[in-house]
């Protein structure tokens, strides 16, 4: 697997591909790759001539006390998985190359970024949007592929691209799950076997809410209560937030009458996991 380590070298390669008339698809990751990332890479291969996977643990999206230092890092394994999924190049810059000085310029969204994940992780999405914009400038893709598991992140990136007139098509891919429903995540590796068994409460809570919706329930508070009851069956589970949001506006709803998402963030022991599920319509970001 070919690996590029600097922004300058990546931009030079992107210019060469452009000279050859090739289109580029980017799959941004923080490494710790799993089958979910493989699905993103394969989808990217359907959209462009070459696929670049960025592997960069972005320090600006981690807050104090979060897991930046211990986040999984195994570039050799990541490269193997990229090759198996059909990627053409891995872009693995260092933090000093991506942020050569104390960062002073950021991309931020001032409304939705401060809710849900943003409320629980202040400044998180400022770091996410900034690094995604920087990756777009480095790789110069025509397409970028993201997973639907990070629903709020996906919504914000779509808004950034739209409002800043960034010429990148955002393609989203459904969440990849284990056989028991647990959404694949690099952070699942933190779970003990007992915690891993309990972590299925996230999926079971979402499933219970969707079943209740399918049976005719349209009151968001009733769906909240169903999710809470399910999660509380797991002794090590601690709810961060639960929400039902309008899928297009990403704002809370009280009565479901449009495409909606059920969102949740739950700690299993010290491991924080997120997930979401479509409850109505054909939402684009579930």
C-alpha cells in the first residue's frame, strides 16, 4: 500500500491525478480500521478513479480527559485493511504537518454543533469540521465518503460543504453492525467481554423505539421512555443523551410527522458509544 506522509506530497499527487484526468474519492478516518471502514472504502471505489484513505488521529476534536492518547493507532494494520478493501493510497500525516503552528483558524458551525454530541463534547465539531476542510484541501477529492453512524457529524459536514461552496460530493454509507446489532466502532476495543455484551443495549433501545413507532406511536417522549427503559437493563450503562430529531434540520421534535432519527450516546463503563436509527420516512443521514 502506497503511503504519503505530508500535505505537500499529497497535494502534488492530487495535482498529478488531475493532470491525468482522474477523479479522487476520499475516506477520512482516524485509523483503528474495521469492517465499517471497509464498507466506506468499497463505496468510494464505486464513485471515483482513485481512493485515498486518510489516517489521522485529529487532536483538535478531542477535549480534556478524552481518549486522544490511547486512541487505537496501528498504521500497518490499517494499511493492510485499506489494501484489502481496494484503496489506492493512504494519507497519514503527522499532527505537526497538519497543524504546523498553534492552530488559530477554525471552521465552526454555530447552531447544531453545540447540541447533542457538541453539548457533551464542547469544541468537538469545530475540530472535526476544521480537519475535514484541511483534508479536502490536501487530497482535493471530488467525492468524500462518510458513515451514517456519526449522524450529527455527517449532517454538519453536509452543511459545511453546501454553505461554503466546497466542490466535494458527500456520499453516506449505512452503519455496519455486528451480528447482535452493535454498531462497529474503533472504541469497541475498549470494552471488556462483560461490557461488550451489555453494549447491545444501544441497538436494542433503538430497535424498541422503532418497533413502537411502527406500531403507531408518534410522541417523542414516549419513545424516549422506551429507549431509557431498555438501556437501564444494562447495569454498567450510563445515558449521556437520548433524542428524536428531524432528519433534515437536526432539531428535536415532540411529535413525529416527518423523517426522523433516534439518537443516543451511552457510556458502558468508561467507554462512550453512539448510535442512531431512522424512525420515519427516507432520511438521508440515518
